[in-house]
C-alpha cells in the first residue's frame, strides 16, 4: 500500500489527495468526510474516478445507515435488498448487512462466512445493479479480503480469435436466494429452490459511460452459453473464468474499519477470500440500480 502512485487530478481541491490502489484498478480518495453534505463538484469527482478506475476507496469514515444511504444516493437510485432476512425489518430497505454476526442464534445479515468465487452483483436479473458500496464496520484479523478483477483489461487481453468467437453470444446467469451457504462452488450446483433467479446477458458488455468493452461472465453465477452444446459451453466458460481472474487483473482489498468502497459491476468482478468464522466480520452494503445522468448533476 505504501508505494501507491499519486494520481494527478486537475483542479483537485486543497486537502484532497488521490492515489492508485494497484496497477490493475482502483483509486483512493483521501481528505473527505462523507457524513455531512456532499457538494456536486465532489460527486462529479468521485463519479469520474469511479468511471476511470472502476473501484473507489474513501477511507476513514464514520457513517450511520442514513448517512450511508444519502451518500449512496449521490451516485444514483439505490436498489432494495431481497428482503429475506426477517430480523432486518427495521433496517432501511436499501441496506444489507454482509456479516456473520448473530442475534438470538440467527444471522442478522447475508453472505456470512467463507470464500466467495468471483461474480458481478445481481447479474441474474434483467437490469443488474450498476454499482455496489460497502462500508467496513468489523474486520477479522486476517482474511476476508475482497478481491476485484478488471474486466476491461481481461477483455483487452483476449486473443482476437476468442474476441470474435464470443462477441454476440449470451450466457445464462443464475442465483438461488437461500439455495446455498457455500459461495465457493458455482451457484448452479447448489440445491434448486423455487426462488431461483436467472437471466441471459451478452458475454461482452459495452459500458455506457466509457464506451469500452468488458467481459461479463463469472465463475459463481454464469451457467452456460445460450445455444451452445453443454460440453463446448463448459470448456469455453472455464477458459474465460481462468483468464479473467489472473493476478495481473486483480486488486485484493484488505479492509480497515471506516473504509467506504464503491465499485462498478459492469467492468469489475469481485470475490472474497476465506476467513476464520469465529471472528466477526461486518460490512454495510447498498447498491446503485441506476446511475444519475450528467443532467441530474447540473
Ligand atoms: C459480496 O459479494 O457482495 C460480498 C463481498 C464481501 O463480503 O467481501
């Protein structure tokens, strides 16, 4: 972390500093307090850093639920959680706790423990969320890192023959709420539930903000290529999963309580490394379903 490169931002207000998180992706913005009002110029700055670097970290925050929701709303319309966690009834509907914390013997949130394969949030619905934000509250002494893989770079690095082969193809993504507590196997191998959600998306996505192409498949949720024999589809997807997760495309974030980190699900996959289930881990999540247009920021 110590050797992160400074990023030059023309007109950056005094007191703010921007640095690269890694050579793969990510920017860190220091010097902000997100608990109070956030001016439009700051929103524009964060939005452009997010578009350019795919992941934006703002460390050192102390946010309650309402403050995090208000900050999330700077980026766009927030999503609603799936609502499967009874105990969360009193929580703001845009908030989901990613935690292994329990109350009365029951998990109070979602995705409690263990490794998670790379994925893109809500890629199993017609209109997936465009961005996800986590606020770190309790972090185990080791492990539980969130890893981010740059899918612009993964696409750019594919051989031309593979690019030609997959452009125009779609793949089916699946998620089974409550169908598994093991996110280190493909979701399609978990037990089927009546709640299974599934949607076919183009395997190559053109980002509406940057116009750049990104690979849009993932090991956790992408099941098969539409219209392709299953064995051929499995081989193609297996090759793409191995390609897109290479270390050269990945940044592993070691959380510090107070970190606020937002990523763009259209050009970044994320995964989680395993950690000791006996240690508490708690992050507060909101998702952005639709970004504000430039006009809305005027
Ligand atoms: C998620 O996939 O949304 C959770 C990531 C994490 O727990 O690090």
